[in-house]
DNA sequence: GGCTGTTTAGCTCATG
DNA sequence: CATGAGCTAAACAGCC
C-alpha cells in the first residue's frame, strides 16, 4: 500500500480509487463535466503511474463510469461533434466518502428510483447490452432533459459540503474527500472567476441560461470564504501528485492530523447528517428543480426533448 | 477500426 | 464469516 503524502506517486499507484480519480478530473474541469478522453488525459497528466497499462485502467475506469450511479452521462450537443458523451457527478455523490479515506467509500452511491428497480436482473448471459434491451429504463437511460437537469444539479448539488469544513465542524473530520477539498484551489479559482457551473452546464447543453440562474446559484454558494480557509495551505513538491497537499485533502490545516488519508474508521457515533444540518440539505433543496426559475428551465428542456422517457425525479430521487 | 459505453464475472481486501 | 467495495478482464454493441 502506498503511503499517501509520504512520497511522490511517480512510480507507485496513487491511493485513489478510480471513482476518486474520475471525480477529481470532473471537478477539476471548468464545466464540471468531461468527456472520457479528457478524464484519461487528466489522470495521466497527474499520475505518471497511469501512463502505462492504459488499456487496463482505462477499461476499469469506463466500467466505473457505467457501473456507478455517482457518474451521469451527458450527451454532446449537436454542434459539438466528437466521440462519446460528457461525464459529470451526480448531485448527491458528495457523501460517498468518509473520514478522509478516498481509498474506499462508505457505501456505494446508488440512485434510488421510485418505481420498482430490478436489481441487476435485466439481461442474461453474454452480450446483454445488445438489441434485446428490456423496456424498463435503466438509471442510465434517462431523458436528455433529465440528464441535463442532473448535470446542472450536479454542479451545485454538492455545495452543502462546503460549509462545515474549517468553520462549524469541531474536528473538521468529515467529508475530507470532498472533491472540493482535494482540488480546492482549482475550485476556488472557478468560483472567484465567477464561473457558475450550473449556468455553465446548462449553457453547454444548449439550454437558455437566464440571469435568475445566477441568483439561484449564488444563493447556494455562500461558503467561498470557508473554502479559502480550507485550501489556503502551503504547497511543496512533497505533496500529492495532484498538486494538493495531502494534509489539505483530509483536514483543515490548523489541525494536528496525520498527513495521510485516514483509513476509514473512527468517526464518532454522530452521523454527518445529524452533526451538520447543512449536510442534510438534499439535492432537491438546492438542485435547479427547487427553484421556480430553474424549474421552468427544466420544463423547457423537457419540451425540447419530446421522447423524454423518465422524469427528472427518476434521476434525482431524494430520500 | 478504434473509441466509447454496458454488462458480467471473478478475484482481493476491508469492514461489521 | 458474510457482505460490500474496488480492481481487472473480457465480451459485446454502438458510434464516429
């Protein structure tokens, strides 16, 4: 097992799962979504380990993208020719990791679906992805509008993670793997540059981005200052290949914590949700659908997509 | 043809 | 020990 923070990963496998790596790449992008090829590029640029055996890990990565509901596929716009779709993070996926371990998630992120979802039943035997697809839409077979909405929500839905760190949280021990922590500097840059992921995504998809959307988004971006406190940490060559100090990945700088990702464990009995009200905010409360302005956007998007099978709620299901 | 996306399967390992 | 997460391999289909 490589020891994060101890040395460079130039020749060692980084201690991140493919899910983590993919999430990093996506979050690092200005629009919070990337085509597969760019995800490859991002990983290879930052982790020399992945410049070899590309076939192996890229296959695994593709598997993760498809298999894990925390990644959502966003179709390219007609005027953006190219191979493959864009990939974004699901709004609710910020809660997957626990206690600074990005080696292993606390639980698999699974999109809940209101209607009966058949657990892995579907196909049979080999080549199940073929022509004989079952009529029931899978989580991946959602309408373009729903996908767009999910993507847009993905851009803002994770924001509640921001608030606790470095401020209200006594130990600052939760959600250290929050992508924003890992790539905090870039994220901050986006924020400070006035980049609005939601608007960006919507715009990318060709949907109108009304000015109200800025208000919608800014209303849920109140924690930029907090991010500053979290991410303004010294950088040295000894830090992770991602360019972010390992300490910053896991803990607020002021705290005396190990410089390595804390193996999943301790976490006081208090659950994240119970400890931090802000974290209990579900995607429904902050995703575009929660805003009248954004809701109309979604309707508009839906109307642009007559075939739209599945509703937004099939994508964004909140408990 | 190569890339992308989906699915299945088997394995290892950590956790409860 | 059972379960779930993660990794790897492989087969297959669709698209550019």
